[in-house]
C-alpha cells in the first residue's frame, strides 16, 4: 500500500450508481485503491466490471456519488481544475481530429493546456521522437493505421507532461505486434517518471505491463497485488482434462486424482477436470499413467502456467473469458489423447 | 481571459475542420442559392408589382433568418459525432473552460453562415434586392443571437440524447412546426388568427419579422425591438442551460 506523499492516487470507497429503466445500476461499489507514484497500475476485469466508470470518476469526467479520490495531490470532487492540469487521459475512443494532422492535433492540445505556440512546438517534436510519430506527424489523422493513431492518442494525453496518465483500454483493437509496440512505449513513459493507470480486459496486458493490478468485478475490487503475487496465490500450474465419457469418468477421476499428493486443488465442471499442481510438466505423464491404468479415456489434456484468469476464476468463480472478455490469453500446450 | 483564449483556439479548430470538408462547404453554399433560384420565381405572382427586386425585399430577410435558424439547429449533429469519436471527452479533461468548449465551435459556424449570407445577398442584389446597409448591420447582431440560441439548444439536446437517431427525431420534430409558424417563406399575416397567435410563441417568428423590418429600413418598427426583446434573453437562458448540461456528466 502506498500512503502519504509517494501516492499518486488514493481512493476511498468510491461509488457510482446510474439510473436505468430497470432500476438503479451500481456500476462502482466502494473501490478503494492506492497507486504509488511512478507505477504502472492496471484495473483488470471483464466488460461492465466498472473499470471505465472508475477511470472516468478519477479524471473528473463523471461526478462521484460517494467516497473520496485524491489524484496528483488534489481532491477530484473539490478541485477538478487542479486535477485536470496534472493528468492526461486517453479514452477508448482516442478523440483525435481526423481532418487535422497529428502535429496540428498536438499543437492545439498543448495550447489548450496553456502553452504558447513557441513552447509547444519543440514539445511536439519531442513527443514525435518519443512515440515514433515523426514519419507521419504531418499527415492527416484520417490516413493513420490503428497503431499510429493509438500512439498519437497517447501523445495527446502527455503533451503537457502530466504526473498521472490514464489510459482506458489502450490496446483494444490493436494487432499483437502493435500491442507489444505500445507496451514498449508505455514502459518508456514510466521510465520518465509518469504514473500510468490503465484499464484492460487483456490478461496478458496486465501481466506484461503492470507493476500492480486490481481485479475488478461487479464494481468491486476482488484482488490486489502484483501480477506475480496474484498468480502465486493460485499455486502452481493449471491442468485441464477433458473426459471422453462425461459423468462416470469425471466422478472417478475426481476421486482418483484428488488423492494424489502432487495435486493441490481439483474441481470438476461438466466433462472437464481442473487441477492445480506444483509442476505441470512432471504431473502430466503421471496423470496420464494413472488414468490409463484405470482405463479412463480422455479427449485432451491442457497444461498452462497460472494466468491472471486463474486468479480471476478463483476470486469470482467465473472465468474472465466466459464473461465475454476473452482473447485467448492462455498459452497452453495441448496433448491429444 | 483564459476563457477567451480557449474559445479562440477551439473556434479556429472548428474552422479548419469545416474548410477541409468539401461536401459540407458545397452544401453550405448551394442551399441558400437554391432557395433564391428555385423559390423566388414562384413568389412573383403573390407580390404587388411582381418584380424580382420587390419579391426579394420580402423574401430574402426570411431566407437569411432561415439559414441562421437551420445552421443553429443542426449544430448538434457535429456534437453527436464528436461525442462518439471522443473529441469532446478529450477536451473535457483539459483545463479549457466548459463555456469555451461549447461556444468556440458555434462561433466559427456562425461566421461561416455570414460568409454564405454575404454571397446570397450579393447575388440577390444583382437581381434587384435593395440593400439597406444599416439594416443589414443590425440584422447581423439579431441573427447572431438567433443562431447562438438555436445552436446552444441543439448542442445541449445532442448532449442529453447522445444518440443520432433520438437527436434527429427531436430536432426534425421541432424544425418543421417552427418553420411553418414563422412566416419564413410567406408572411404569417396571410394566415388565420389562431396561426398568428401561435406564431407569437415561436422565436423564429420574431427573427423573421425583425429581419424584414430591418432590411426595409424601418428601424422604429415594433418588430425590431420585439425581436431583440425575445432573442436576447432567450440566448442568455439557452447558453446558460447548455453550459450547465456540459458541466454535468456526459457519459
């Protein structure tokens, strides 16, 4: 936890309820987080978990129903102007002007933050170098590729050298190559001392990029820590076995494998058995041997390192991918049987 | 001071956006000319004397008010587009004043309309329209009030509805009755009593009547002060409302 002077953001019991035809919807239900200066902090969760709503409250775009939020040293509800001067925000949509060039967009943005034309010009060159925009900075944004556009969006968010940069789903819609490229640029920004807060439903993104994350579900924080800490809590590797003959096999498998000393946790779901073991590589042959010995046929066996999805599953009882957010972030090796 | 600077910056931005949109420019210039070319001939029989110049003296002030009204009422379409493309959200996170974010683009839209107007008046004058320069000067102020009122209303409606079809339904639903009850194309005085009564609740009616009086040089006419008495306060109220809508959450 970060408290006192080294915290870039501290929220306490943040709440937001939206009216709707079916009655009020509690989008954010008491989110308390503390984000240290210079961290890359991720809010991970499925669509509709309340990530964007939280971000919009922190960036003064949405009023706060209850709770408090301090961003860059100022109270968001009481001193929104002070907060706006110190933060950058890149929305899911970006919001660059299509008919203007990248450079024109950046110059206007800088001037809206109070810089003179003479001050903003060298800054734009600096940003063009930092985010590799120079090549296309003088073309109209309409002609940009997805990756180019996203880098411009980030540049727009940091024109005024904010202490905290908020990014809402920064890599949604980017191909893997451009995604990795943006991650590199965000890491470089972090090295310059910027605190970065981002939302994502990509497990891999939270894993690779973030120093610390909170997992958000139904408007509440369900887990908090570094990706490594969170995964360690799941203990070991995950193995999923799909049975050939559903019920009998699953029931017998549960009894048979649950007793093995190397199996830390086991659960059955439909025709699937899900196991957590210490060393997946060593466990797989052993599992095959046991099942084969009892003549239990299996369709497949999948081994994966624990992912944040396993963390999510453990905390919420649901898979992040089942919630409609999935992007196949699980790197599995499949063994046909 | 800061608000003025931000307003100027955002006005300038909108100008560039408009000038780079050839379709928009074409429609902007051609619409008023189409009214002149395709409607004026029809009116000849309704006007004593029947000369094109006399027809235009009655009809052109109405067109100018109509252009101002229509341009103002359609401002929200751009707002919807900018809401959906994230532009407005990007500006709202900056320290720029909310008033500037609202008014900047409207001012540039207004200036463009006056450019179109100048062209129409020039063409009309070549066709025999009698220009009263003092009247035109005061008319610019009156039409500015009308345009800003309608534009602020339209933008606020866009911010509330957030969605193109709902917004279009509201605006189109209002456009037609307001136009028909304003005497834009034919003076409302030829209509029955109830129509004349209802027209008095229509701000566009006052703008049209005021515009006709100003263009004919009758500065002392009741229509002139009535137009300002209605549109001045209306403008202040609508802009204040729109600014407050802007300040509140725009999800």
